[in-house]
C-alpha cells in the first residue's frame, strides 16, 4: 500500500477491526466532506477482482453521541426498508418527505 498520511494511518488501524473480503490494496480519501473523514478501501479478492468499501470516521466534536446516532440510523433504515417491502397497494409513497 502507498505511503499514508496521519488520517489514512488512523483509517488503516480502524480497518484492521473489520473483516473485509480480500486484502486491502489501496486506501484513498473519498468525497469532499467537511465534517467526517471518508475513505474508499480497495480490496483484492482471491480471483483477482476488486471490491470497494467506504469507511467513515465520525467527527465526535460534532456528533457527541455516536452510539445514539448509529442507533437512529439503524432504526430509520429498518423502518424505511419495511415500508419499501410492502406491496404497492399498501405503500402510498416510495420516497421520504421531510416537513
């Protein structure tokens, strides 16, 4: 893997705590956000193909309760998934509307 800066080195250490398919061969900044640090990981699989993952570090200066934030993300996505899996006759809208 190429030379890593400090943020990329932290990302690499965090990535060691996850089970990714294949071997991490590349790690690069992803997007241009100003709050969180986001990286795209490229992993080489046994068959020679690549699989990509997004790894994001939440800024705990902004998000002071990351556990609660992630619980909310799980709850919202679970709710939306259940709605989207309903038959069309039951489901009135297939998108999220914020009021």
